[in-house]
C-alpha cells in the first residue's frame, strides 16, 4: 500500500515537472491512478490491450478498438500511467485562465484544436492527415450496424465528403474537419467532468 | 431612388398600414358592438325562431294574417357566440398582418407590445361605446389559449441542449422561483406594515401568495420576445426551459398559499406537506404526460391505413394529457411538455411526411393565434378593470421583482458554475435575469383569486398588470438593443449538415468510451444506456414495421434527403438541384470533369436550342397519333422524336425514385446535368446488361425489321444502357474526349425534363443534337 502511494507521489511529481497540465489536482491524479491500478490485472505498472478489452461497456462501444488504440503510442503494446494520463488529458474541460499561465509552453492538450485532433486521429487510421472515403465508410459501418446496405452507406459517405471538402481532393483534411465542426460546442462535448 | 419616390413609397406604405389597422379596428369594434347590441335584442327574436335556419328565412309557427311574409330576417343571436369568437380571431390575425407593414415599428417594438396596445385601443373603443367588455376568462385562458402554445413549445423543444442543461434549468426554475416568491412576499409584507393605512390589511400569507404569482417567468412572453432577438441556443433554452418548468413550482405555491390564506394559519406539517406536494405535482405531471405520449406512439403505429387523421391523434392525446393533469391539480404544462417530448421520436417515425408537415404547421398556426389573442385580451382586460391603484404597492412590487430576480440569478449562477463545464459568464447572467418576463399566466392566476378571501384582490390585479406591462414593454423593447450592445452571441444559422450529425455521434461514442475507461458514470454513459434501452426494447413496440431497426443516422439522412427532394419539387424548377447527391462514388469523379466541360455556352446558342427543343416536342406530340409500324422509317427527325418519346416515358417512371434519392441545394445549372445524369446512370447501373459497343448498336438499329415498336424500344433502351455503361466505363479513364458523348447523352436526358418544365434548358443543346444524329445514323 505504501509502495503504491509513494508511486503516485513520484508520478505526480513527474507529471508536474514534465507536463503542462500542471493544473491537474492531486485528488484527480490519485483517483485516476487507482483506476489505472484496478485495470492493471498483471500488476506490472502498465496496461496492455487485453486490460482495456476487459472493460465491459467498451466492448459494445462501436469505437472501442480505436479508442483503445489511441492510448498506445506508435507501435507499442504497453502504456504506463504517464501515457494513460496524457491521453486522458485531452478531455479536461477548457479553462480560460490557463491561457495566461504558460505562454511559451505551446497549446495545452485540452485545447479545442487538440481535442479535435484527437477525434480526427480516431478517424484517420493510416495517419495521412486525411479522412478518405474508405476510412469514413469504415466508421459509418461501425456506427450504423449491419442492416444498412453498402450503397446507402456509400452515398452517405459521399454526401459527407462533398459537404466538407473544399479543396476538391475527395477527402477531409484536418482544417476542413475543424471548419465543419465550428458550430459544434466541442469544448463542452469533449470534456469529462471527472477530470475537472 | 430619388428622395421623392422614396417619400411617396413610404407614404404609401404608411397609408396602407394605417388603412389596414383602421379598417380592422373599426370592423372589430363595430361587430363586437353589434354583437353586444344583438345580445340585447336577441331575446326578442327567440320567440319567433326555432331550429336551424338561415337568416333569410325563419320557420314561423303562427303569424297574424295581416303581416306580410318576411323575405329577409335577421337572427343574430343564433350564431352569436361562434361569430364573436371568429371575429376576435380575425382581428388578432389582421393585427398580426398589419404589424409587419408598419416599417419602423416592427424592428423596434416586439410584437407583443403592439398587440397589447391594440388590445388597449379596442378595449377603450368598446368602453367608449358603452358596451360590456369581454374579460380574459380564466377558464378560456387555461383551457383553450395556453395549451397550443405550450404544446408547440414542447413538441419542438430541442432536446439535446435541454437535457445537457437540465440541471441548470431546474435550479433556476425551482430554487429561483421559490427564492423570488419568498423574497417578494416577505419584503412586501414588511413594506405594507411600515406603510400602514390601507396596506396594513394585507397579511403575510396574502403577500406570499402575491409573491408567488408575481415571481413566475412566463413562457408566452419569453417566447414572444426571444423569438425575435435570435439569441444563442444556450441562453434561449435556459430562460425558456426555466419558464416552462417553473409552472410546477407556481402551481404548488399558489395552491399552498391559497389554502393557507383561507385557513388562516400554517403549521410545520403543512409546510412539509407542501414540499411533498411539489414533488407529487411535478413528477405526477411528467408521469401523466409520459403515459399519454406512449399511448400516442403506440396508436401512431397502426395508422398506416388512415393517414389523414394522424395529426389529430397528436393533438388529442396531448390535450388529454393536459386536461388529465389539470383534473388532479398536477402541473398541466409539465404534462404537456413530457407528452410532446416522449411522443415525438416515435410518432415522427411512424406518420407520413404530409402528416408531419400538417402537425408542424397547425401547431405553429394555433400557437401564433393563441399568443396574439392572449396579448390582445390582456390589453382589453386592462381597460376592463376593476382597478385599485396604490402607488407605493405598485412601485415597490416592480422594484422588488427586478431586485430579487437579479439577486436570484447571480447567486444561483455562482453555485451552478461550480458544477458546469461551460461556465455562465456575466453577460449570460444579465440576459437570463433581464429576460425574466411576466405575462398572462400571472394575470390569470391573480384573476382567479376569490375576492371574499382576498379583499385586496383589485390592488393585486392592478399591480400585476403594471408589472406585466413594465416587463413586456420596457424589458421587451430594450432587450434587443442591449443584446446588440453587449455583443451577446446570436443564434447561428443552423443548416442541418450530415457532417455535424456524423461527427457528433462519433464524438459521443468516443466520449462514452473514454468515460468507461475512467470508470466514470457521466452524462454520456447514461445517454448511451438510454439510447441502447430505447433501441432494443422500446422501439420495437412503438415504431411500425422496419423502421424500428433503422439507426438514427440513417433516418436523419433519409429525412434530409426527403426534405431537399421536396424542396426541389416545390420550387418547381430543376435548376435548383445542386451537387449534394446520393450518387455512386464512381461517378463523382466524373462530375468534377463535367463541371469544367459545361461552362462556356453563349446566350444565342441557348435561344436556338430552346427553339429547336420546343419544335421537336410539338412534333413528338403529333407523332403520338400518327405512327404506324409500317411507316416507321428511321429518318432523322422521326428517329429523334421517337427516341425522345421513349426517353420521356422512362423519365416519368424514374421521377418517382428520383425524388427519393436526389437532394438539392440551390446552385447553378451545370450541376443539374450532373444530377440527372448520375441518378439516371445509377438507375441503369442497377440493371445488369452486357456492355455493347457503340458501333455494334448502330448496326443493329438499322438492320432491325421495320416493325414492332417494342423491339425498337428495347433496342433503344439497350442503346441507352450501353451508353451509360460506356459512360461508366469511361469514368475511370478520365478522358475528356470520351466524356463529350457521354456528356451529351446526359444532356439528352436532361432536355426532356427541362423543356417540359419550360425552364432554361441550359447549354450544349445544339451539340447534343448533332452528336445524337451521328450516333444513330452513322
């Protein structure tokens, strides 16, 4: 128990030193750490994909696999607590006063742009900075289920791309993605109060 | 425009407006005067009339022999009530019309103010003429005038922002209203005691009752004013939601204090029972509404064979929900809202599109008329009196209402902001506080007070009316410039894009996944659970047929397409069809090419093309009668017109399916070609047929036995198909040259539709004709 506690203290220190979300409170970190710990069945301080897949509701979520993948950095199979926190930091609510604190540390992880970038990356699996028609079709198929025909999905996908596409490359780039969602209140939608 | 013409134009407009206003006023007054006049004399006529008769003839029983047979008689009493009601509604509607013709007024003054003024004028006129004034009968108000407005609001309530802000709305509605009532009541009591004299008679409970009446934000007034200022969605839903939900509180407090005031004393038990009563009223109302909503949804499942009465079910069930709730003194407004919200997704999935339009338009019409009538009657009732003006009381009331509202909003926001993700700024708080308008509900509740228990009822009434006038006039008129001054965010022009829908759903799924990872049961988690419950259990029972399996995204998409297809049909001109289509991907690349191909055609060519088309079409009609299979020689023109005929028929068939798959957004003509072309090709693509090369077809055509038209038909069909297939095949090669014939072929198909519409057929026609002849006769 003591070991776990001191671990969280060191992690807290690390986080405060290395990351710009230093405004995260101690209680939040401990809460998330205990969650991390409860997910970590192998007790090795890192989560693997199977650990995530054990979460029941995540299995029925259409985007479950992609979300799990988002936690793991490129090519790795294990995520430690730092990576876990880093991914979750995208979902902190946006606070106005944070902008004034750290002008030279770049954009915080939970800014509107970074939130949208996170969502964009969930679409764009091949990381070519574009959502192609196929990628869109895959996502649609996952969200819609098996009852809808391919043609209908195809027409929806075409319509979607046509609406968003401004430079005519038949795919949605990140700037087009941002533009399409400019009326949506992303700051509220993509924030979890838990991390507040 | 010169100053003179502008002056004349303005003068004309003003005179027209004045004429309308004057005419309607006079009509209204004359007839209502006549009505009341007729009432007096009506008694004399009753003895002579019986049964139903027109006013030209009446059945007479016995008549003295000396009297001549009455050719024309007047029996006004007969139709008096409906006549008067219709006249009032007519007056209200004419006012609404006339309002928009007065140029300056409509932009400065909100409609509700003008209507109250009109009511005052009409009331004044009627009083001048010495007749009895119709007062805003409470029963009439609560049972006939209020439900349509609330149903309209509830049915079209934007559920997403409402549920997202539900906590805030509830806090404002419940805690805010209670705070307001108590603050106003207690301080008013204190003032009355200090003031002494006539006010000393007002006891604490009466003051509290008055406080509860005066504190309720009115949905009608809020709607009327906020509709016009187009404020952003969050603020709109906050104020509006508060005005709807505080009905429960108002009902409870009103009945509570009324009971206590007549009893004369209050015990702790009573106070506790009061709190329990609140929960009963609120949740009871919601329960009643939900039950009726579900029954309505189930009923709508079976209406496939009698589509005409579908809207009636929506209205009846909602109204029954309202009345049932009122029977038990539950909150009728909450019942109505709950019914509308519960009913809507299932009913809309079941009823036909026409019924949906009917429901929407009737609700809007009814609520609009109701609102107008309410404001006019408010004006008339003001003139009717009876008034008892007390300077101190009235001024203090207004002052207190403002202060308590501001304090309440600021205090509550401070607490609420700790729990909100998007905080409410000072500007938001100001608008919420300033937008707390009082209206006719307060008036009616005050009117309902039994005057034996409340000797100061008239004073209350006067104070409430003054409060209403103050909030509607002063706050209503100034809120618009204030909104502009403070640069409050306005409502963004929402065009329902499929992008937003898809990405929003995507984000929702993502967020619920993240919440699961965190182990946090938040907003998304519960929403997900609800929608899953809905999908697996509820939809099966409540939605007819296959649509119960349809995912939300698909129904959204279908609705969008249907809406735009109908837009096309209504506008009547094919030129409105835009690029957003349900087309196969393989042709979308082609569309890019076509856009460049079809740009540069001059006007003279267009004229020539149009002339040729019209001529040919006429010839076709002649042909219809005179063809003979033995004379079917493939001349140039004959071939042309028969092919046209063929295509016309095919086009007609495809039209039905087109209107289900074509979507529109208003753009210029080149995309029109593409639209038709793509959807045609899609049709053809579906039919499996071996691709035949063009030269081969030509030979076939020539060698065909000069005979059955059917064969010709088949051949030409095949020709068309292969053309299309050819187009499809060529699409991938992206060759501009091979595009040309395909393009022209498309234009071919286009022509008929366009020429039939007698609209601008667009470019490229002459080339079409030339190429066409080439194809078939080479």
